[in-house]
C-alpha cells in the first residue's frame, strides 16, 4: 500500500506543482522551459538542504551515544581506543 499511494499521486502532484510556475513564466514572460525546470529543482534542493542544516534534535545522536558492538565511542574515534597509524 505504501508503494501504491505515492505511485498514484506522484504525477498529479508533480503536475500541480509545475504547471502554475511554468505557464506563468513561460507564457507571460517567455522564459525558456529549462529555466522553469531548474527553478523547481532549486526549490526542492533548498528544501532538502535547509532540512539537513537544521535537523530536529532527535534526528542525529549526540557524540558518545552511538554504540558499536557494545563499545561507546564518539564520531571519528578508533575502535581500539588508540590512535591509528602509529
């Protein structure tokens, strides 16, 4: 069911998002189609980027909370507890 609903609604929702912007800029201001497409892609990229830059507090664990095989260690710390390469 979670594949059917997005499959049914993805095209109509995409068309509803693209049509007002495309017809406004392309028909009235004679802007090229690729500019309209790149504007919509830029909006989606900015939404994804801003969501990644300002995550919810629960989205990423704090340093030291993640465990690996029962060991507590922070991000970037070696597994053995000693510096690598030396």
